[in-house]
C-alpha cells in the first residue's frame, strides 16, 4: 500500500512536493498555517517549507511558499546529471578497491 497524505478540502494544495529540488535547496518538510489561527495571524497563512540547501548539509531553512523558486527544467537536468556522474565515479572507485582486495579475481 502506497503511503498517502490527506489534505483537508478547505486548505490550498501545496505548490511544492517533498524531496523536490528548488533554487533554495531540497524540500524536506512542509506545514500549513490555516487562516483564522494564531500562527496565521502572526506569520501569515499558507504553506511553509523546510529546505536543506545542499544534499549533505547539516542546515535547515524555513521558507514561505512565495519565497521558493522552482528550478528550470535545464537546471534540474544539470543537477541530476551532476549527481549521477558523482555516484558513477564513486562506484568506479569502489570497484577498483574490490579488484585490489580480491587480487583481480571476479567474485561476482
């Protein structure tokens, strides 16, 4: 069974999704401040997002929905391609280490 999140019909639907890449970082969390509540009165109603600026960052920043900028398709393609290249290099290094450990024998 696929996990789901139910959003009340009287709430606006979030513009961004969990794990979506944006210009500010990767979305790790979201919360909603309903209108006519103390939080909405203090900070404004609507969705708030928690973003990590870089994949291995230990920082977390919070943004209002209007402050977040999506990546263009070209920027998204470039980020994902760079990440794939990085992991392919890591795999090649690990394969070399296995070759050294096994003395060149293929145990696969």
